C-alpha cells in the first residue's frame, strides 16, 4: 500500500488524506499512544532519505520511522545508540537530529563497518567499546534519548537498564527486539522498576502497525519508554 502511495502521482490522490485514513484504520485495530503517533511531515522527510540511500540494517524501515518521528516530534537533540552495526540507525537518527541541530553518539565493540558506512555523516561520533564501559560516562550529560540495540542478552540489557537509571536528563529510551519471548523483554520486566516504570508503560511498536502486512514475518518490535520527570 505504501509503495502504491509513493508511486501514484499526487494529482490522482491526496496523500495526506490517504495516510490519515490509513492510520485511522490501523488505530482502530491497535491503539497507539499519543507521544508516538506518526506525523505525515516526518514520514515524508524520512521517505526522501530512503530514496537517496538505503543501507543495510538489522532494524527495519518501520523501526527507524518510529524513532525518526519521535526524535523530530519531541525535538530531541542528543542521542546515544548502543550497537552501530552497519550504520542503518546512524543514517536515519543522525539526519533526524541534524534537523533539530542535534548530534548522535553510537557505541559498538566492533564499529568498523559503521565507520565506513557513515563517512559522510558529520553529526555522529562513533565510539569503540563495550556499552557497559562507555555508557556510564554520559550519565551526567544532556543526553535526551538512548536506543538500546547492542547485545540483546538478558544480562547485557539488565546492566544497560541499570546504567540508564542513573542518567539525569533522559526523556525517552528505545529498545529494539522487544517481543514477549525475547531475553531483552524479560530484562525489561525484571528491571523496569529501576527506571521508575511499570512493565505496561513500555509502548511496543509492532512493525505491522506501520506499513507492514499483519501476517508479515518481518517484525522486530521496537519498545519506547517516555520517562517521567
Ligand atoms: C543488532 S546490531 C545493531 C543494529 C543497528 N542499531 C542498526 O540500526 O542497524 C548489534 C550491534 O551491537 C554490537 N554490540 C554487541 N555487544 C555490544 C556491547 N556490549 N557494547 C557495544 N556494542 C555491542 C555488535 O557489534 C553489533 O554491531
């Protein structure tokens, strides 16, 4: 449906109306929380980026759309990504942050591929190291959001949540691969109290909500917590 929407000349359809109708229909199936509702202008922005360059990533376009929209909507200026891999997240998050006059820090134990892929991106610093060692250095800074997408084991995510609980200015934490049977989700359930949150407060974005067929096997489930401050 999305491809069709993009390819059809705008003289034949009103894309904004189409999009609003589409979201309305989806919202009836899966209610979405206000802080994360997509705005058409940000969907357009990110779609333009996709036309220019679509690098490989373990996150899906819909995961990045969800995060891109939140960065722009909440005017987030400084973010940290745990797990750079090939720089797919870097590409989209850096562009969103650039439009907010912001910057990204991406941490990876093996950042070589991301460094090569992100060579033209000026507002992202890639730091080589283990998140457990690097992340605490930013606890007292003005970091607005963190995207947790490194080692998805129970122990690693538990430790990262513990470290993030000491961050002073965080507004949103995004977690990748937050489906009910994932070790990362179990780590969340067992440690969410450290973030002054309950299990249910994590908004989980099922990728099928954004542009994917309900029966698609390609689902990665990004979770997002808006911190109470
Ligand atoms: C799922 S990939 C990240 C995908 C990326 N965020 C994207 O959008 O395409 C996971 C990455 O985390 C890195 N990683 C694994 N354990 C880590 C750790 N303890 N600290 C930092 N990075 C880690 C891996 O080297 C790998 O590149």
